[in-house]
């Protein structure tokens, strides 16, 4: 009986274990000839550490859960763990023996919690973690501490003898006790969530001298008071990151005295000059002096980032003066405000490039210096100026050149790329300067990425001299390319544009977004056989260019935010074939899709295709103007589009009936062909005789009621007489006393080429108008009038005078629109009928 109960309990435990294990994703990978079993339990809503996972897991990911409390012995069952992540929970309590049993753990991440550094970390907490080499407890101090001196729990960390990487938060005035001296193997020290105010010479004195990487980033809440000897405890440092910390560039450069003559791989001093802390001693508008560079110039630095430091100028032998320029590989001046002016600045720049034989990256972008200057502003050097002074020869080692977003329209600067250059990345986007990048002619270059955003003319002058066969990425956004693309076929710029694309044989990524394009030039992509990503978003396409579906390697097609009412059958078939071949992401949001009978196949395709669409609920417009989603249209297709079937049958029957009638008419015309020919010959002869034998006094006689007089004076007469230069007869203006009124009307109608009746409510009861209708009937019988035009204003067809119905077969009818937006089209129609010299 006891054995039976034991088996039931054991089975229940095994079942419970299976249920918990299924809540996490268990995978096994081979890594460095060893098997790694990973339990991915992230974002599962756990409130405590799961206990029913496989005992042999080596990686446990508990990120993004709801853990608040880690109890003692919570990980005792997982003694093989090498990597544990508790990041992005709500942890604020960890008991003293919580990590018991994790003797093999090497990586522990507890970032993005609310663990109080001063109270949570007891001396016994990390005792089981004797093999830990990486500890990340960043972003745990939610607010700036108010204590004057913040003591870090050094006795808790001193037991981590093998620790190599430590990342934690930085208090305003930190105190790192002697316990940190036990971290003899520490190599990387990171402070990211930073409230720092004071950086003293003794701040880091208890850290290991073996530290070779120091990150003190995003300390931008307070202006840092920095002592010059703060880095003395780190004599072997090779990587320094101070980016976005408000300590001023002058202070950072003065801290480099311990490294004079040494080698440093990375020196990131980006964004140190914070404008909110501008003062006379540490100004945001900074001129780099020779004294400021006295330590940096002696250092063999590989990567130097001085971006966003408010540099407006530099003294002689300062910013570009290095004792060992051959060490520099990556140099960033992005976001400053200094120009390489003609004279000393240009000479120093040329000398620097000549000596920087290993330079791979040069970033001089986002530089707002000055607007266009008049000739008087720089006449002082114009006499000695020679074109050769503008040429800057770039080192052949350069791989990445960034000159984008530069506003410096003063003197020309020609950055010359020589034959044999290693340049693979060029960015000249959105720059308004006299700068130009010139490739030496008759050569093939390694350039793989071109960023030409904002310019429709760049590279269109010397393309025949340069071979861009290696370009794989072309970004040409917001460049007003419609000026070129929509030009005539013989346009010089369009020819050069197409010739440029002929060189991009191996282009893989093309982005021409936001260019107001509605067509692509014919055969633009004919030479491109490897295109895999194409973006034409934010344009004006009303149909998908046929040039696209000629491509056979597209994996991503972005046509979002255009004016597409549908996706045609050929494109849908192409998209399905591309998806079946290698997968296709088709982005279509933000278009003007229509939900109507003609679009039913497209609506079905969106829901049924296996192509990866960015959405399957695009907005579309019904015929009545209602906006719904294509998903709603698909689900309610029977109710919304039931008339479509009837219309299809109506079209079929109408087509058959029309075809039968046409065939019957053709047979009739053929059988009577000689009689018809004679009839038309007689009609034509009468028209010719009348046209050339009759002279008209007026082009138009106008018949109207009294309620139409204001409209005639304000709109009708100015349009016909002043603008169209026609002679019209208006009875209230052109009839004089002494002659019978009706005789004058009859004579005027007889001598008018056209007659216009303006139908209004008063017209029907006017005796004069009825007489004019009768007179027109007479002139029709005499064939004296070319056109009779009826314009209806504020009256329906059922209210027209009975007399007009007798001549309706001779009438050209216009219903004057109430919507003022349609008036232009109506005027054009009227002019076509009454002006013989009007070209439609």
C-alpha cells in the first residue's frame, strides 16, 4: 500500500515537473565542442524561481518576469549553471544564501531591478560564486542618492576573486572601500547609470591596476568636478569611454597625463561639453589649444572620438598635431562647429592626411558652420588663391568617409580619392557646401556603400570615368529625384542617371524613399541582377512599376505610404513566386487602397497569400467613402459586394447584346454602302456651301430669363468676350430703340453662329424666351445655326419648356455644377462647342 502511494506521488511530481518545463523553452546547442542546455524562461510571468526545470541546464534566462524576492537555496537544484540572467524583474530582496549551489556560475546579470546597493549585498551573498567572472548590476538605483558620501558594499564584492567584468551604477560622491582590492583579475569596469558629481584622485585607488577598460558614460545630470590624477590607478588602461558625461573636453584631456607616450586603443570623448553647464572656465564654444593637446598628441591612439564637443576652432599645431599619426585608425569630429578654412587649417589637414597612413574612418558630419558668404567676406585671400589649394588627397588606407549634413558654404574643398583606394563607405548626404568628393578617373573602386540622401545631382557629372561595380548599398532618399526620373528621354540628367545605374551590377540594397516619384524610368534596373532589398516608400506611385517585377532576387520590397489603390495581378503573382523561392517581406501600409468590385481578388490575396506582409488589416475606402479595413472587407465580402456578381452578368449580357448590334449594323452598312456614300456626299456639300457662303454678325446669341442677368454680367460676358474674344448678342445690352423688339431678336438669331439657352426658373414663363425658341426652330429648318446649347442652372430636366423638347435632338446639353471645383471642366466643354480655334 505504501509503495503504491509512493508511486502515485512520484508520478505526480514528474507530471508537475513536465508542466513547469513546458512553460520554458529548453534547447541544446553545441558550443566550443561542449553541449549547452538552455532554459529560456524569459517573459513568462514567474513570481519565483521555477524548481521543476531539468537539473543539467547550463544557462537559465529569467529576464522580464515578476520576481521580487529570491529566497535561500532557490538555485540549489541547478548546480551546473554557467550563466544566469535575472535582468528586468522587480527584485528588491535577495536572501543571504540565495545563490547556494552555484559554484560553477560565471555570468550573472541582475541589471534593471531595484536592488539597493547599500543594503542588499551582504558579505555572505556572493560566497558561493567563487568562479564568477562577469557581474552586471547596472540600472538598479532609480533616483539620485541624497547622501553626501555613498559607500559601496566592498566586503560583498571582495570574495569574487576571479571577477573580470563589473558593471554597476555610479553615485554622486562614491566611496569604493578596500574590499575592492581583492578583485585582482578585474579588467573591465563599467558605470553606465550615472549620477556622478565628484571624480577625485582617490576615487578608483582601491581597484586593480590590471583594469584595461573603463566606461563612465551618460553622467549628464551634474557637471563633474574632475581632478587631473583620477586615472593614475589604471596605468594599463587601453580603452576609455567617457561619452555623454558632462566633464568638459578640457578636463578629459588633462586626465591623460599618465598615458603620455603609451598606446590606447579607444578614447571615446564624445559629448563631454554639455551646453547646459556653459561657463567662462569651461565654455561650450571651445577653441582647442596646443596646451590642451599636450598629452593626447604623445599617445598612440587608434580610435579617437571628439564628436559633439562644441569645437569652433583650433590653434596652430593642436587638434591635428600628433607625434604618431600613423597610429590613428578611426577619427570622429561629428557634430562640432569648426571649418577647415583656407590657409593654415587646410595646410594642417593635408599634412595630417599625408601622415595618417593607417587611417580607416574619418567622420566630419553634422557640422553647422556658416551660410553662404559673399565675395567680400573672403576677398583677403582671393588674390593668392589657386585651385590646387582646394584639393585634399585622402589616404589610400581610408575605408569610411562621412561628410553628411555639413553646412559650410564658403570655400571649395575637393576631397580626392586616388586610384587604389580602400574606400568602401561614402556618405555625403544632406550637405550644403562647396565640398566635393572626386574619384580619380579610369579606375575601379572598392566602394560598397553610397549614401547620397538629399542630392539629385551628386555624381552625375563624372560617372563615365568611375567604375562603381562593387556598390552593394545605395541610399538616395529625400533627394527630389523626380526632377530627373520624370524628365524626357533625351534629357541629359536622365541619361546620366540611367548610365550611373548601369554600373551598379551587384547592387543589393536600394533605397529611394521620399522622392515624390510616380514612375521609374524604363530599363532603370535592367543591369541590376542581385537586388534583394528595394525601398520606394513615401512616394506618389499609383501603380507598381513594371521594372520591379523583372527582379528575381527581391527579399524585401517597401512600397508603404504611396498612393496605390490596389496591387495588380502580375505583381501579386510575382510576389507569391518570390516568397516561394526565398521568402518575401512586402510592406504596403499607408496606401490609398480601394474596396470595390474591381479589387475583390486583391482583398482575397491579402488574407490568403503566404507573403510576409507588414499588415493584413490595411485601410481601404468603399465606393460611398466609408473607410474600413481589408480584413473587414474580406470577412463581410458577401454583404458588401453582392451587387458585383449581378454587374458581372450585366456586363456579359451587355457585351453580347452590343456585339450583336454592332454586327447587324455592319451588315446593314455594307449592304447600303453606295446609298450611304451618296447621302453623306450631299450633306457634306451643303455644309461646305453654308460655311463659306454665310457670314455671321455674332458668334453667340444668348437667350435667358431675368433671374440670370447678374450671373451673365459677372461671369458669362467676361469669360466669352474678354477671355475667349467672342462676339455675343445680349438683348438687354445690344438692342436699341426705334426698331421692333421681336424683329431685332429674329434678325440677331438669324445672324448668330450659335445659340445658348440659359435655363432658369423664370426662363420657362418668359414670353420672350418662348418666342426665341420658336425662332430657333425656324433657323434650324433653314440650317442657319451650327450649335444649339442648353445650360441648365437651378432647374431639372423635367421642368424644361415644351418647345425645347421638339428640337432636343439638335441640342448640346450642360448641367451647370453646384460644386465650384467642377466649373473649369464645364467651361472647357462649352468652349469646345462654340470656339472653332479652341484646341481640346
